[in-house]
């Protein structure tokens, strides 16, 4: 069973990465996992503080659409706000 679980067969650090591209890669790998629903439910129940769980990104204990990288926001993000 562990061979079917992406979080067990890839670098665990990927699910706690800081770079957006790596976070998106972890989310994509989660979508192939047979345990995605249970993983997400467990993370919500435990109020996971951060990381990718069940194909979703957690930041400060809340699910967010995308994880923003460190540093200043892009100009397009500040203009849209």
C-alpha cells in the first residue's frame, strides 16, 4: 500500500516546501493518492498548521487556494488588491 502513497514514495519535504512550484507539485501528487479524502479530513480535524494535506495547502491552520512564496508580492498582486 505504501507504494501507492505519494507522500511515502517522494521526498517528505515536498509537502512542506516554501516554493510555490514545489507546493503545486505536492498537490498534484496528492490528486493521485487513494487516501486523499481521509488525509484532508484528518488534517482538518487535527487543525494542521501548515503543509499540503489531502491535496490542499494549509497556512496557519487554514486551507488556502495557493501558497504565496516568501518576499514581496508581485506587482500584479498588489494592483489587484
